[in-house]
C-alpha cells in the first residue's frame, strides 16, 4: 500500500489514516477485471494504552485484519453489456449489504447504481476469513478493497479511451457509465471493457475519491432488491428449481438433541401416497415426498421411539440454579458505598423469518449445495468431511436469506440435506418446520449478570460485572479467526467465547477500575450468536445499575450519564435523544421515559423511549393473549462515522429497536423437561404491531471521522436497556428478570411430537 498524505479520509484503514492512494491489480482476463492489493494486516501493539482493550483493538478490527490479506482475491468485473459485476463474499440476509456494496462501486466507477450487479460468491476456501458475515463487519472490512478495485477499473477505462482517441488521460472522465471526452466523444464502459482488459496481471496505483467528491456514498438509496422482493421475484433457497430436488422434512425428537432408538412403521410410511423415501439420519428420520404437505403427513404418521437428548430433565429452574452456582464472587473496595444488582436473562429463540432450509444434490464423487450461509467455507469443509469427499468435489452456493442475525452462521440444514441426499441417492429440498427451529434450532443462551458499582461522594471508584452464561457455540468460524490471530491479540491465550466477550464489550463511562468477566457453563444446548451476542444482556444490566447509581447520588439519569461518558461522540448522541425526545417532560403516573447508551465497533448509539405501564394499558386483552406495557415513543440517535446508505441505516435501527423491545418485554423460550414449549411465531412473542411505537424518530449524526463503523447490531443493546430503564421508572421497581413477562405462560403448549399442527395464526408458513 502506498500513498500521498491527504486530509483524514474514509478510505483509509485505521493504521494509515490520511492516505488515499492505493495499489491495485489489473487481472489477466478476457474483459476488464480489477482487485485491490491490500496486504499487511495491522499489528496489535504490545502494550495496552488504556484499561479498555476495545480502544486498542476490538472484534471488528480483528475480523478486518483477518480478511485483509485475501482482499486481492475479490474482483470487480466490467461486462461488455455495460454492467458491472461483483460477487460479494458475504451473505445478504436482509441487512442491505448488496445495496451498500453497489453504492460503493457506483461511486468510484461513476455508473448508476442500477447498473451494478452484486451477487453472492460461492464458498471459496482460498478467501480464508474473508467470507464470514458477522459482527457488523461487512461494510467496515470491504469499504476500502471494493472501492480500490472499482477505482482501478475506472482508471483503466479512462486510459483506454484516451489512447483510442489520441488524448491524454486528464482530458477524459467518467460520467453515468460513459467515458466522455472533448468534442462530444463518448463511449459506454462496456464497449471499452475488452480493450481495457489485460493479458497478464499488472500492478497499478490508484487514487480514491475524496469525501467532498461523493455523489452516491452518504445519500439515501432504496434497496436494489426492493422491487424483486415486493413482487415475489426475489429468489430464496426454496424458490430455486433444482432438477429432481423433491420436498424433504425431518421428524425430530421431542427433546433437545434426542436420537432415534427405533422406528416402528418406516415401511408403512414409505408406502404412503406421494412419499418416495424414508431414511434414518443422525438428527431424526427424514421423509422425501412429492409435496411438503405429504412430507408433513408422513412425518406425523411416523412411530419413533427416542433416546433422551443432551438436556434431558432440564428446566428454566435447574439451569438458573446451575448458573447461580457458577457465578464468580465480586470483591468490593473497603469502606465504600455501592449499588448492585443480579439479572436473569432466559433462553431466546434465534429463528429467522425464513424457515431453515437447504437443497443438496449428492452423487458418487461430488456434491452441490444451495443455502443461505454466513460461514460457507466452514460449511463446505464440514460437508466434505461428512460425505468423505475431497474439498474440491463439493460446491456450495450461497443464496440470499430471509433473516438471520446469527442463525445462518450455522449450517445445520445444509449438512442435514447433504446427509439425506447421500442416503437416498437423490436431490432433496429440505425445509425445517417452524417448530423444528423453535425447539431444536439455535437459541440465545440463558444467563445471569451481576453488577456492583462502588462510589464515594461524587466519584465512582469501580465497576465490576460478572456475566455467567450457558455456553455460546462459536464453532461456525469466528473461533478460527481468534485462533489465527491469537499471537497478535492483547487478551492472551483464552478461549473463543472469552476472546469474543473481551473484544466486544467496553466501558463507556469513567467508572474507575472497570472489569467485566465472562463465565460459561453447560454445553448441552444448541446456542448461537444472536444479534449483538453478549451486548444486549450486558448493557441492559449496566444501564439499569447506572440509573440506580444516579438515584443514589441524587442525580438525573441523563445528566449523570453525560457527566461520566468518556467520549464527545457519546455525549452528542445522548444529548440529541434527550433534546428530541424532550427528556424530563411531564407524563401521567405509570408512564415514564427511559434513556440508555451503548458503543461498539467504533459506533455510538443512544435511545430514549416512553413506556406506558398503567393498569388500564397492561391489563387490556389483545388478540394473541399477551398483555403488558406498551412502548409509545422512541427516539434513536446513531453515529456510525461515515454512513454509506442513511436509509439502510435507519432500517437497521428500526429493527434493532424492535429486537430491544422484544428482549425486554415479551420474547423468550420456556424450558421444561428437556424441551422448549414454544413452537412457532404465534407463541414466541416477538414485538407485535400493537407494541411498535407510533412515534419513532431516528437521527443519523453527522460524520466526524471519515470512516464507517459497525451498524447492523449496534442499536439492540441501548434499545433493550432504555425500555428496561423506563419500566423501572414507571413502576418504581427495577426489573431484574428478562423478558419481563417470562413468568406468565400465556399460551397452551403444542405437542412435542413434531411437526406440530399449524395454528390459525401460523397461516401456511410451515408448509410453503
């Protein structure tokens, strides 16, 4: 990487702020194809200049550094029809990264966004850690490589046109997908692509646009896939027409990770109309049939005897008891006052809106898989090992997904589909029933968090938090990054989850000696990295204690936070929500405001909500039987540095708020005798329309850094905490158990023999 000094700019990695000139590669190809040449990941320093590790290096930095050495393998291609092609090595699951990626390319190439075709790359093992979607890292990690490749293509096109027209490069420019020159000369970039191509790979230097030249980046843009989505033309896994791939479902055990002991009527089920195959697999009994309806009929007809699962006999009560027994002690400084609290967070489902699904065609000597995957390289490696095939014999196609936020880091459907296809010797189109993912899928771990803050007068002496959790499974690929980067991390040789925890949690307040420790126990559950992973629980506990501490010191919650926040950007977002949300305004008894703050991945977020906890509101029955407090107003201020697509960022914050409301008030799984009672969306109470605030304002703060930060997960923690703080102020009692309605079971559990009958509110989502 080379360059000349310039003003601080967004195209610069943190290790070389101020540089806008980069080296790129023009690749040997029949048409113009370019890539960035970014090498030499930034080294972590040996000494920690601050007690906060994340101020030196955080999870996002680690993922970016791990991806950097292979960034030259990601290419921008100019097609002869005038479109620009780019295979994004990340998963689009609704977060909008295909849109923001198209905007980055359009900016540097001066082409309309609708001429950029962003597809999802197949699993490419040579990309190593550059094909893992998570930790709000996509824009952060790809911002510079994508722009370098696009800028190099632009440079090559202009040079080619200038040569053909007998002009100097300074006499031509790009505009709207055309290279234009004096005297009315112009040529479409597609017409120049072949001549601009290279017969050998060449190194070239390129300069990126400065911020003041941006015409696309930073401007609101609709999603590039919006029309396809609303007209039904958008293709998800189950929409693919793969020859011979018939609908397939699995009869799963009634308890978590149970195993088949015997099947009494396999032959009879196999003889049912439309059924082609019935086979026992490692996770249950698979049925392949002409339609998903016939699959469900066959699965329900199976008579299976099951062995107990890994969580046999366990319940909310027994898991909570084991967590409390594992909690490490907290020692206070002598002769100090303190505030403290212990908080419980129950299991929560990580089911995506799209049912878990995959298509597999396994034949002798090869396999082809289609699925929405956020860790496709690990999926490919695991599937190849499972099938006993060389890695080169397995092709894994990454499809667009209907939701994830951690769920699709796991590839259980793809692995199952491969196993079934091998056993039956035919292609299969596997779909999990809704109940499968609620009861056998991935869950956010149950946890407790103990917080103790010591103070003396107006000084906070120490902050200690001990987070004890059911183990989080990081076997999907993030753990491999930590292993590969271990020698360069300032956290020592600690476990995957511990590393993740320390690199994602920070203390935004000047609270003296601050320590946060994670203690994990119990690996018998299928857990995963739900949106924002540890942060919502950890930040919710922290912000509630901040409110309690403010009260103990006789200070206003907003003013107290403002006084102790360590960063001007942090104070700016906090002040903005207080101003716009009219913090402190008069409200009826039982209605209160809550305010909270969270920072992560070089980004800052504050949320203010108003919560109605009046008896006439809480006790009013609604359609699905749930009652409870209602969020009536929310104000969100967000500073992610340079925002590529403000409209996309606003959508992310809306989703984060809905997640936060759900985590605080309504959403959880009830564990009884080794299984979860919830079996679909009709009894897993995510935020409903009745609890969506009718008044919502989102403020995107002006950029002061020139660099993008993480955004996709940022807003969950502060949203959850703000609702919890509002509840405490409205009721006069600090909540300590989440979600608040967990103790009330407001539905009749469905049978544990899956797939369960669909309820009226399910519609046909389980059999489409």
